[in-house]
């Protein structure tokens, strides 16, 4: 009887020790795994910055990082890392490295949040046509200012009594010139990013494949990007207004995706340095669509090299 009791005591002790060891292992595993929720507010190469309630967290993306979008209650769809654009709400799980960076095992987001972030990205960069139009307006203002100056000079010659009025007009001219100079400085600015390179690829009517003549330009842009610290490639596709809106949206999507695939496969641009291709449809037309020439200019994909101003120090 005593032997039986001792055996039972030994078994109970062994079970208690095994349970304690299991709890200790679970506690260590939990301590090593971290989960943060927030909004992406910047991408720099293979890292991204996530704004949480407690502040900014630097997240490192690796080849083993899984990017997922929930489908229903129990299923999750694996998506491209290029979908991680600024403005996207994410749930990141991983562990911290010695540099206090969160190395991501999984990054999860909702499809509705991605659409909102892509809409923000679609309005991120001004088109070259907009810049040209603004430059033309500045030139016109400068010509007007020159005409005003000539008129003021004539008035000075006609009557000394107009000196006070002339001085006031000259002050106004100086203020306008300062405004123009400030506008010129803003032309190269893009929110929190600098534009360090740009290529425009044109397409035939209804065409989505990249023509041979543009491939050397894209390869040169890709080579330029590799020499820039923490660069990001932005690709935006457009269509003319000829045809239905749905068909033109599809064309702009396929054009942007084909250029993106060329940069990934031929230009050797890492996926971690690509923003999700933007399908702009018929928005931001750069030429009138009532002419064949204007339609040709609107069937395009614009590729830009972006660098966060915090990295550039500007």
C-alpha cells in the first residue's frame, strides 16, 4: 500500500514539473512574439514606418514576410508586398531585432483600407503636364509683370506727380516676383518625397504591351534607382477618354502592371522597393482628347523614382 502511494506521489510530481516547463516555454514564446496595429506613414527600401498609438515603429520586411488580406471569417489571401503603401492600416506580427526594429512575420490589412490608401497614392504626384502648365502660367505672369514695369516707366517719364503710385506698384511687382520664386521652388516638391527620376511610356490605341523603344529608358531609370538610398518606384497608368470608362480603367490597370513587371523582371527592382501600380483611368488628362495627337499623349504610364525627404535630409 505504501509503495502504491509513493508511486502516485512520484507521478503527480512529474506531471507538475512537466506543466511548469510547458507554461515557461509558452511564456517565452509569447514574450518573443509582438503584434502592433497602425497606419503606414512611410516606405524606405525594405523597411516601413508604422504610426501606432504609442508612436512610430520601424518594420523590416523580409523574403519570408507574409502579406495577407482576410477573405471571410477564417480564410486569408496572400497578396504582393507592393500593396504596402503609405496610408494603409495594418496589423503586424513579428519579433524585435537588436536594433529595436520589428521584423515582420505577417502583415495583415483589409481590402477597404487598401483602396483608401491607393486613392491617396493616386493623388500623390503631380503630372508633368501640370508642372508644364504651371510653368507656362509663371512665364505669362512674368510677361505681365514686364509690361507693368514698362507702363510704370512711361508714367514716371510723363509726370513726377505719379511717383507715389509708381512706388506702390513697384512694391506689388516685387511681391509678385517673390511669390513666383516661391512657386518655382514648390514645383519639384511631392508631399514627403523628392522626385529623382521620371520616364513616360506611351501606348497605341487599345494596346497594353510595352513597346521596344521605351525599354532602354526604363532600364536606365532602374539603374539610376539602384544608386539612390532607400528609393521607391511609383508606376501610374492612364488611358484616353475614347471608349467606355470601364474599358479605359482596365487598360490603365494592365499598362501599369506590365510596366511594373518589366521593372521587376528586367530592371531587377526588388519588390520591396515598388509601390502598388496605380490605375488612374482617364483622370489627369495631359492633352485634349478631341485630336488623335492628344489621345496618344493620354495613353501613357508614368514611372517615377521617389525618395523620402527625411532620408534625403531636405
